[in-house]
């Protein structure tokens, strides 16, 4: 989703004020955990409490609003940077700073069912996709062949 800087600031203030934000998903970079049209709820979070495997909502320098999985945290010149990646993406996103993070995923609504990242299946999936990065390529090939968006 492409947004301008004013919309980013509005979303950032909303999540801080209300404690949460719900957005529909676009694309398939987090397939199968998050699929096109799923309603994703993000909460305001302290970046110091984020851990590997968390799904983070962030704003890129090109104006995109993206939710991807946290792969690692890097310290460069005493600043924290976050390495993220979509589950079906073959490469990592450019490092992002703490100021680009809007929130952390707490639930995904698929039709009338709600899934949380803390559920057994979601936790298992997060560990598998981080442990076996080759799965991203397999999923990407599957999506390219079978899903039409």
C-alpha cells in the first residue's frame, strides 16, 4: 500500500492514541499466514521488546506501508536497525530504523476466524520460514503459478 507522509503520521498518531490499528492486507508477500484481503490488527509496540519472528508494520522511504517478519536487529553506530523479510520474498528488505515502525501484528482475521501470531500453527510457521529460507522460493513459485491478483 502506497501512502504519503501525512497519512503515515496520521496512522502513527492513531496507533499511539488508540493502541491499535486495523488494515486490510494487499499482496501475497506473507502468504500463507496473511493473504490478500485479510484484516490485520497491529498494536503500538516498544521497539526494544521486538523479537525475531514478529510481524512488523513499517513505512518505507519510498512511501510503502508493509508488514513483514523481523529477521534480525542490527546495531550500527549505536542505532538499532531492523532486518525484515516477507515470507515469500526471496530477498531481505532494506534495513529500517525505529522511527519507521508503526506497530506489531497481534491478529489476522480470515473471513470469520481470527488467528494470532502466538497460536501454535502461526508460531510453528514463523520458525519454519526463518529456519528454512528456501521455502520462500518454493512459495513464490507456487504463487506465481497459481494465484492471480
